[in-house]
C-alpha cells in the first residue's frame, strides 16, 4: 500500500476485525500481480453513513469471494459499534 495506513483507514478500531482480513487479502492479491492494471488497490476504508465501506481503485479485478467478504463485512458493521466492536452499544456513545 503506497499511502500511509492512517490516510487509508479512517474508521475506528471497533471494525478492525471486519476490515483487517479483507485488507490483508487485497494486499496479498495486489503483491502477486505483475502489472498495476491487474491490481485491486485500496483508496480508503471508512465509515459511510454508519456502514463500513471499501473504496477500491479497480474493483473490476475483485474476485467474487472477496467481493462477498466485503459485502458481508459491510452488513455486519451495521450491527456493531465502530468504536468498541460490540453489538450492545449501537446508537450510544462509547
């Protein structure tokens, strides 16, 4: 990843268990590619209206299984606190 991780990941650590496995898979995928055009690339991982969102450079290269993982993580984030990761504190400040 060329950007500083703090610039790329702007959501809080409560969602780390949701985004980190996907982030690592994308980094491995991109490292194995010989041409930049074949990479996925990550622009940002962020909170968008209470949902974990991955902004990708080239999502056309995203394998189906990884696309499903991103969708599942985004759906799970709707029911977990971005700050602490629990489902008990949704709608309350940690």
